[in-house]
């Protein structure tokens, strides 16, 4: 056994020396190497769902003081919790689960992480290969279970004295490189273990090359070709579209670039810029395009897109116009090109790209047309802001919440926005505020599951109160994650708009058949939001008026505490409000 031996009661393997071992398990030693290698690349969070086969991984994580550990009994919710934690902390998060269907339950969160380039390390315990396909208990084919939704995968050998630890460390380092590359995403490390799963004592170990080596991480080499960009922005009339982002530094750089170019910013609902009242931000482009059609931007011939995964269908339809020249800047090597053609696409950090481009713009650059065009959009934006306030008025409806959410949100809170209706209501109705709001969402696959768990992970990662706005179906999908909220040291407020399930489907043609629609598309018999909240000890509030909701948010801003707020809504208000707003906008444009 080359590189492995015993000396005076001390186990030595490839330079790793472990002292005071009594009936140790080799699995303990290997898992220590796994955790040490994760720490060395910046991982600081490990989330765990309890299980027997994963014991060596759990104990190894416990032995590393640099790691913060969080547990949850539901693997599906655990995956989304890790997703939110990785989104808001900016670090890869390790997920530990036992074998069998526990692994399969991670798939929805893994899909979302892959779509949006969020780094997760999936550490799945497994039974040894000789038990695969044998009918052994809690044993399924785990290798390849995540298909192409992981950026890299390795099935670690069963721990043995026949393999020197530096070999394992080199393999791990090669695996982790993808976490910080241009195309980050989930990585799957399958870990088969034979019994004994752990020993009685593993009390001290000395660092060695196997623990301390640092993987070589790739750097971004495809820097923007500034001359090409300068020629492009100088020779036409453009706007800037900003997709998902919650970085204040990126937001500041984007505003600076817009000012220098004289271009307006069209911010997606999942962008932190969407909440901001600023002369360069056209918050209400969705409603304006809906009312006017593409003629609104008839003089625009180029678009600079930062990111993607935009909510507005009318925006995507306009971007699909063949006459547009579109340049796209992605901060991760992801593809977002639905029905539109990207003329040039680069991968670069947004802040650095903006500052490089600004510094290269000649001092005599004067965007005369764009300044006049921007002035017209600012006037229209102000008109629509006035019309929205007029249409939603004071009754507590879903459009009212969408309109006033940023204004209700206490300073410094983050927002986790659910899919289906909430993100669309925010996109169409939101009135701008005087603060950048850190907005998070799961728009990669746009599922309605895992919203509560993701938002709880966001709270842990950003360490500030988080408001989660979701519908009653999304709440029911993730009701088990209320346990995460109840245990969170950071306040998490869950706002549930209850329209008795599935009312977004009223926008489909099938809604014209009442019998089919009521039988198969809406779910009025969902679990009680009040009982589910009280079951885990969360304070519950049923709010019936806009004044009551405003007062509640005011009190929570002073003394934040986790709770659930339910607003019971009639979804028919949405259609009536949209029709009224559409008429007012068209009238403004004609006048």
C-alpha cells in the first residue's frame, strides 16, 4: 500500500498524519479531506438533512470550525434553502444528504441552480457499488441522477487504504474549479461508504498537502472589446435592459453608464434597479409597451442587455424585433436568448465592464438624440406612476400590493418574490421608491416550489430581514419549510396573497369553460395558512385593508419579527385594474 502505513499507533497517508486514533473509520479521514478542500476554496456553509449513510460527512463538517451548519428535515426544502443562501452570500454552499430518494428530492433546486448559475456542492452519501442494483435498502442509482443539470460530477471511490489521500485531493480540486469558472453551477460528488461508517474517536489531525493544496481557478480572459463597443454605442440610439441582479455596486455602475450614454434603463422586476425612482430608469416600460406596441421605441435601433431571465412578455416580444442590434453582457456564462438574436455576447463582471466602457468614452461624446428621447420617457413614466396610484386607489387588492410593496418595505430589507402572479404584479404595477431593494427570485426554471426555503436561505446569506411574497399555491407547495422560518435568527416575513389557488390560469383560454377550469386548474381546498403557521409557532395576521397592512409593515419595520401575513384576494380585480390602467395610458400618450 504505497504512501500508506502505520507508525507507533499513528496512521500516515501521503503526508496526512492523524493522532490519537482508536477504532477510526477510513471514511472519517476521507471526509475530512473533502471538507478541508471545500474550506480552502471559500465554502463556509454546509446544509444537512439527517440520515445514517451520510454520517461521515456530517461529522467531518462538525469538526471544521470554519463551517456554519444548518439542518432541515426535508431534502427538497433543504436544496432551495441552500440555493437562497448561495445567491445572497455569493459563496458556494455544500449540501449533505443520505442515500436513496433523499438525493432525488434535491432535483428541483438543482435545476433552478443550474439555470441561473448558482454554485452548489451536492455531497450525496451512497451505498458501495457492490450493493447497487441488488435491492439493498435505500439504494438507487445515484450517479447521473441530476443528468445535465450539474456542471461537473464525480463518484468518489469507496474509502480505502489503497489510495493515497493526495490523489483524492487532486481529484477534488479539479472538480471544484467549475464552481468559480465562467459557467458556475451545481457540482455533484457522490460518496459511497462501506461500514463502519465512522469511528469512536478522531480527535486530532495535522495539516498536510492533502488538506492545504489550493486548486487553480480560472480567470475571465474574454475581456470586452472596448473599441467595438464604443463604435456600436456611438452610432445609434439605444436603451439598456437589466435582468436579474441584486448587487448595489453593479446597480451604481449601471446608472453611471446610463448617464454617460444618455440611455434609459428598462429594469426587470428581479433587478434591484426596479425599485428605484431615478431619472434614468423607466420603471413602467411593460405597461407602456402593452398600451402602445413597439412604436414606443420606434427610434431605438440597439439594446444593451445586462443579464436576462426577464419577466415581461411584451418586452421580450419587442426585443425579438429583427431590426434591433442587441449586445449582451453576462456576469456568468449562461444562455438567455428566448426568441431574440444576440449580435454580440460577452462574459464579464458588470461593474468592471461599465467602468472600462465609461473610461474609454471620449470626453466630447454628446448623445443629443438620446437625451431628448429620455426626457419623453421620463414624462411618460411619471404619468403612468400617477395613473397606477389612481387605479389601485385604497382597497386592498393584489394590484394594490404590487403597486405599494417597495414603498411599504422597511429600509434595508431584502425581497424574495414568488413566481406565478406576485412577480408579474410587481413587474406591472410597482411604484418606485427611494431605495435599492435586494430582490431575489427563482426565475431560471420559474417554478412555484421552494420559495419559502429559498427566501430563508437568502436571509441567512445577507443577514437582514427578508420579505417573501408568494401566492397560496406556492405557500402550500413549501409548507414544510415554515420550520426553517420559525428557527431563523434573522426575521422573515411571509406575505401570502390567497386567491384560492391557481387564478393566474384565468388568463388562459381554457378559463372560458367554467366546468373544466374550476375542476382542473384551480385548487380552492389548499391547507389553511393560519393553521400551518401556528403549527410551527409563527405569529399569524389576517389583513383586510390597505391601512391595516400599512400599519403592520410600519410596526415590523420598528421591531422586525418572523410572521405570516395573509391577504385574501379576489383575482377578478386584476383584469379590471389592468383595463382601466391601459385606457389611461393610451389617453396620456394621445394627449
